[in-house]
C-alpha cells in the first residue's frame, strides 16, 4: 500500500501506528520531504527508518 497524497500517506502511517500516531500530518510531510521522496514512493525502507526514531520506540 502506497499513498499518493498527503492524506493517503498519513492514513497509512496512522494504521502502522495502530491508530495512535506520534507525528501530525504536517510533521509526516516534513519527514517525507526530508527523505527526498514523493507520497507514491513511500516504501518499507522509509517506514522502517521512521519507526526506528526514538519517538516511535514504544510502537515496536
């Protein structure tokens, strides 16, 4: 499942967080841009890196 819009990407993120997202939609957009990706390019490598961040450790 890959998102094609900011809202799609955030919904995917929210689901991966078990319904309790850490980041806001705006913060997720910043992370996606910082990774140099478009919404349709989000892959397991991106999600794995994001969920390794200290603020997501409780989700692992």
